[in-house]
C-alpha cells in the first residue's frame, strides 16, 4: 500500500492505494463520525463488491442505495434516491456515505453528502481507473443538466480515498481506455517525463500490468493532490486539469450522456485542444502527432462526431461552467508537459478549426 495526502489544513485527507484495501476497514472506519453508514453504488458494482464491503462493517448501522449504471443517470432525479435512502434509514448528520463505484457514483454520493443536513462525511472508494486517478480526488461533486455537464454541484472533500486496485480486474477494456485519457492528461499538462513513460508503457497498462498501473495511479494522484492543495476551488492552476474538457463536455452533452464515455470525449477534446494550440503558434505539428499517437495507442478516439457542427460545438462550449463573462476559456498547450488557460479565444477562428477538424461516426 502507498499513501499520499491531499494537504488542505484541517480538511487534509489520505489517498490509500493498493490491492485488497476494501478488506482493510481500519483505513476508512477511523474516518467515520458516527455509527451510521450509507453505501452508494450501482447495479454493475453491487454484485461484485457490495457484500464484500458490508462484511467489513458488521458493527455499524449500514444501509445502501443501488443506482442504475451510466452517465445518463447522473441527475437530480437519481440524486433524490440517495437523499430518500438517507431519510428512510433515519440517518443523522454524523452519518457517513461511502461512494463505491466510478466517477458518476462518486460525484453523486459526494453531492448528496455535501447537501444532506447541510453536510455529512463521505469516503471515496473508486472502482474505475478514471475515478481512481481523477474524479475521486479533489472534492468536485455534482450532477449533469440537459444544457451542460456538471453544472450543478458543490466542492465537498472526502474524508479519505480508498483505491483498491483489485477492482480494476473486473473493468472492461473500453472503461480502462477511458480512464487512461485522464492519466495521459497529467503528462500533457504538467509532466513531460511521465508522458514519455506513458508512450512506452501503454500496452502494459492495457494489459493490467500491476507495476505499470500502480505507477500510473500514484503519479496521477500525486499530481492531482498537489494541484488541489494549491488551488482547491479552481481559481487558478486547477483549471489546467480541464485540458480538453470544454470540447469534450460539448460532445457528451450533444451525443447524450453515456453514449460517449467521459474519457472518450475528453480524449477527442484534448486532441482538438492540441490542434488549436498549434494554430495559436504554441506547439508544432510533431507535438500534435505525439498527442494523437499516445491517445490512439490507448484505444481512444481523436476524431470529432460527424453529427456536430461547428456552430453546435460553440453553442455548447458557451454553456460550459468554465465560461467567463460570456467568453469561451480553453486550456492550451505551451509545450508537451506545460499548459495554460486562454481567456481570449477568437470564436470565428475556433469555429473554422472545428469545421475543418477530422470526423468519425463513433468513438473508436
């Protein structure tokens, strides 16, 4: 097991990573405020890990909420089912929520924790690579809205993040690749050495090589933890974590949540951001090719959907939560391993780039 700490003063918390951590209850029960525990999971994860987790909590009052699996269920309607479960069980403000699942479960359970009785504790137990390296760390919680992704939510930090790497053994290849998009992102924005390592270890990661996965997860979490400690509520450097997300969220919203996985949309978004960075004179064609090659090697898409016009992209990008004073903000690459936020975007030139960008029917 390896442990990192997200340094947030009195709200600091550990990220524990290793095999079999679900069966090490001392890692998470020490963070419970009371005896009441609500496990929030989904229909895919529940048959695999719910009973295993409950077996570690025999002395606690345990309830559960099992949601459908998919981004399309990340909504107020299904968030209410968590609130309903907490109230039906008579849980008080010393209760703890455990989010057992991927990014959708973590975001929704965290928002439920932030809002139930004005805030209760929660533990992240991410079971997908994407949630392990990104969404479980940093305290962003929320739900989607038909007009935009993650538009309703709150910053609410977990008490601990428990990454049991054994859960990746039941992850399908598409979800694994989607998680690699967020891993690769850290190389693009902050760590050129890590990017070079990824370029030579993608096959090992796709094969679930234990050593390679552990290195990728720890490196990603360390970068995310450092950025969150520096800028918890995204006033400055944390915005760099959004590389490709303004393009990607537009794709997810237009295609219908869940039809493109988050990591697939972000992969295409990062490729588009790289192309725009080249057109802005920040990186060169060989840099763009490296971006495209490492994403493609991870079996991720780099082409935009055929059914999205440039006008539709721009419309949805203007609904992104990173918009400032009505203008589109983009994270661009000054170099591979170094990113910046651009507030002055020429929308006409951006629309032309999108119009000329390569297209494909499916995220493949």
